[in-house]
C-alpha cells in the first residue's frame, strides 16, 4: 500500500535548504503543490525550481522572514491565492545564536525567540482561517531534541523549541474542531548547514551519544512530516515524534 494524501496545498517555511528543502521535495513528490518561504526570494525560488524540475509538480518560492508578522500575513495570503487554497502548514524555519547564558546578548535571545516562537505563532495564526475553512488540514511544527534535553549554549534555542511543543498541544486542541491535525517533530543531530557549523570536537561528542551511530539525514525528517500529512495519520494529533537515532529516549 502506498501513502495517500487528502491534502494538496502546503507551505513549508525555511524551505530553501536543509531539512525544509527535503520536506518541500518529499511533499512535492507525494503530489502536493508547495510554497517555499525563506529569507531571500532568490534562494527560495531556486530551490522551488529545482524541486519542481525533479517532481514535475508545482513548487513556488517566496521571500518571507517568519519573524516579521506583516510579512507572514502577506506571504500566506499570496501563497494561498497562488496555490488556489491552503490545507497544510509546515513550520521549519530556524536559526541558532548560541552563547552561554552569562554571555548571551539580548539580540541573540530576541532573534531566536523571534524566528522560532513568534515565527511559528505567526504562521499558525495566518494559516488558521484557510485550514478552518478547508477542514481536514495538516500542521507540522519542527522543534528539536534540545526542547527535551536542554543544551549548554542554547538557552534561547531550547526555550523556544520547548515553547513550540506547548504551542502544538494547544493548537491541536483548537484545530481539532476543523478536523485538522497539529503535530510536532523533535529532530536530533541532522546533517545540514546548521550542524556543519558545530565545532569538530562537539560534533564527535554528539555522534558518540547516538545509538544508531550516525547523524540523521534531512530526508529522514521529511519522511516523518510526510507521515503526519498523510491519510494514515488522520487520528494522530498533538503528538511529539522524536527522530534522533536513539540520542534521547
Ligand atoms: N539540523 C539539526 O540537527 C536540527 C536538529 C533539531 C532541530 N532542527 C530544526 O530544524 C529546522 C531546520 O534546520 P536546518 O538544519 O535545515 O537548518 P538550516 O540552517 O540548514 O536551514 C534553515 C533554513 O531556514 C531559513 N530561515 C532562517 N531564518 C528564517 C526566517 N526568519 N524566515 C524564513 N526562513 C528563515 C534559512 O534561510 C534556511 O534556508 C530548524 O527549525 C532547526 O531548528 C535542526
């Protein structure tokens, strides 16, 4: 049996590269029309063109800074117009601004809270009218294993990612009325530009703590997103799925 999808029009934030690009490609290969939101129009459009070239389905790129509420409202409206509606929202855009607590600047705190917490809130709020109207929609939010374990140097990031988990649980209860599911993925150590920036000694220390003995691939997070968006997951909502090679159980 292959996966089936009743949803057909998705936004993926932070989709120009890394995990977001893998999610956009997987949803596109499953037949959904996809709008990629990212900081720069050119990067979003280039990735959209590449994915569309491989899948043969409609993929569009938009410049949208998810921490800017006005941009989010405008971009969601525009994407929903271009896609002919909206039934799926995947909030994936993310940044790190690491520093130990005693050295963390207000700017590092504000930027991380802005992208992850305000960004997820803004995207959920802007997409809510479309999902409520359509019914049977899908929301998937990308958190992090750091929400569960904490991580030295990531007080801002782990707090924001834990906030996303709580947001998902409340949104799942609210969206249930329109038979829309809201779920969360907490990736572990995934091989992307974000983790390539981690110093080599920390990287080896992280890898030694992963029972499956390797970093995850962006496609392995995309597979979990596809499951949550599929008809197979119609009865799954408010769930937190750890995809981390056993790093945290
Ligand atoms: N890589 C990992 O190991 C890992 C682990 C746990 C969670 N995550 C989470 O997964 C998500 C994707 O991470 P990644 O590893 O692919 O990172 P990445 O840095 O490779 O890609 C992030 C993407 O988000 C975009 N982005 C950043 N700020 C944005 C903003 N304000 N508005 C719109 N787009 C913005 C970037 O331009 C980039 O295209 C993030 O939420 C991250 O916190 C990653």
